[in-house]
C-alpha cells in the first residue's frame, strides 16, 4: 500500500529523447541501395553495395529515473564477391559522447574493427557540430587485412589500405 502511495505521489516522468543527430549521420551518409565504388592504382574497381541503413528516431519513455537518451545509426554492405570484403559502420550517441565504429569483415571468422570515441560533448546539441572533425583517420596496431581508414564528413569512407591486395582503395567520386 505504501509503495502505491509513493508511486502516485512521485509519478512517472516522461523523458523525451531526440532523433539521431544529423551532424553524425554525415560520417556515414549512405542509404540502402547506394553503391560504393573504390579504385586502386592498377585501376581495379571494388564495388560495395549498401544493403541496409538505419537511423534511430526520437522516442519517449515514462520512468522515474535519471536515464540518459541514446541513439544510433549505421549501414552495412553486401560481401564483395570479387574481393571478399564487407563493411559495416555504426555510430552510437548519448548525451555526453559518441562512438563511430567501422567493421571490415575480411573472412568468415575475422574482421578489422576501427573505433573513434569522443567524450565530453553532447552530439544532440547543434552548437557541437562545429567542434566535430571533418576528417577521421583510423589506424590499428594489429590488423588482419585493412588499415589506414579515412572517413570524411558528407562523403563517408574515402580510402583504406588493403593488405591482401597490397593497395590503397580510394573512393570514386
């Protein structure tokens, strides 16, 4: 009885969470059925077809807690039959940080995972956009196949080094 009385006195608070920030979507500006084309120095072409993209919408929940809002966005490509490569990108954001993760699936059991994490800013605040980098360079100390990934806002992944093909793949714009 006391529990019911406490709930009715305190009530549930409605928390409204915004949609995923557009300024972060620009790092992976892909939509379903986009075709990503990369070329190497030998004029060989790597084609990656985007088969899935997602961006979380705004939402609300009623709960008596100090819960933070979170949102996500990302994409996935088909496996390139010519070069046995697939790419998945994911961005997670909350009210104090965001993390960009890029997975290069290089075999059935292995992948190279790149991460960029920025803490101490609220990506839902539009004023933060000017403090975000235009270019993100991602490198790994140990990797299976892919390294030196470059991501540019509004373009996405623009280049990466492929150990198996011994080349740099550059986006064809």
